């Protein structure tokens, strides 16, 4: 009986303590000062968030205006380079501002920010050992931007250990990865750490060799003079040409054709279209002057003699075999 009484007293005491704890919570929740304090903190947090959004937009606009003014000055630089720097700076500023605002919001709610940062540092150090490739990507991306290896809008070929992994136009350049659009619209997302070699086709003027085939029976000096006069009069009609095409002369003779080579210098990555258009214009002009574009010819004279000799030897062997 004594044990049962003790056990009953314990249960009653525990029930009383639970009731008192719940009563204290209810009293606390009914306290208007508590809700006023929470409301003030929430309002202040919203103000900080709205301020962050406004500051981000203002700073991004300032960065854009700075490069617009810079583009009109003597130090305007490359437009693609400026656009790449704008994107990188805007991303960096956005991350920094939001980091500061989040820390301020945590301080507003009396959370131990320093303890959280210290814990995050330890966790980050542990993650860093397992995320070495991510660190490598970001370091490589930083040096790509610093060394200006390529910019947004450039046409590049990216190699990894001597193997081409992507070729096309750069859509975006970030610290971790780069996006490149290929010839057929495919999108390559390449971690910067895997980029070993970059071939940039957009930095300097392109050189194209245009070969025109005419018959070896034509007067080649006359053909070159006709081409020279045509280029003097019409090369500026092709907007993508940087300078007057240069006639290099006779490149070779093959299958009854004389190959006249013309060198074109065009704006970056415009040599494909310019070469096609100039080939068509030169062909039409030469035909108008009575000089046709030749087709390969085969001299079958020796071939006929060889066939006759082989046939004679066959008949001779056949007679010997029959005898």
C-alpha cells in the first residue's frame, strides 16, 4: 500500500508540473509585449530584404552604366570582354549583398551568428576536402576571366587532354562552369577545371584561301589581270572583308586545271560566308569575260595504248596455249 501511495504522489506531482508548464506557456503567449517584439523583428527583417533587393538593382545598374560610359571613352576595350565582366561583377555583388543581409536578419532574431559562422567554417573545411574538383573549377574560372582567355559571344574550341569536348559560341562564363552552344544548337556545360586548352577564333581577323580552277589552256596572266581589276572595283561591296583580297597566283596544276589562289582577310568567324560569296562573284565575272571554270579532265590516250598492248599480249598467249 505504501508503494502505491508513493507512486500516486509521483504521478500527481508530474501532472501538476506539466499543468504549470503549459500554463506558463499560455501566459507567455498571451503577453502582448512578446508579439510586439516578434512583429517588430519580422517587420525589420522584411525591411532588410526589401532594401537588399533595391540595393542589388541599384548596384547592378551602376555597373552597367559604368561600362556604358567606359565604352564611350578611350579605354572602351572589347565589348564582349565588358559584357563578361558585367555578368561576373553583378553575380559577385548579388551574392555578397545577400550574404550580409542574411547575417543581419539572423542577428535581428538574436541567433548566434558567430557560432553559426564558426560551425560553417568547420563544415566548409570538411566539405572542401571532398569537393576539390569544385574548388579547382572555381580557381580555373577565376584565371580564365583574369587572363581574358575568352568572353561571352566568342567562338571557341575547348580541349581536354588533347581531345575536343566542345566547339561553338560561348553563351555564358561563370566561376564554376562555362556554357557553349555548338553548330547544331547543342548546349555544352563544361566545368572550368576540365578545360586544358582553348582555341579562340574570335580575337583576330580570319584568313581564308579561295581557289579558282581554270583551264590550263587559258592565259593565266590575263586571268590574274581580270581578277585584279574586278577586286579593285568590287571588294568593298563585301562588308565583312577587312582589306582587298590578294591574288597569290598559280597554286598548282591538276588534271588539266590551273588553280589560282586568292587570299581573303575577313572579320573574325566571317570567312566561311565571305568565301562562298566571293567564289560565286568571281565565277560569274570570269564567265562574263569568256573564261569558264574548268572541270577535271583525264588523258586517256596512253590508257588506250596500254589496253591495246595488253590485248595483244593476251591474244599472243592464247595462240601459244592453243598450239
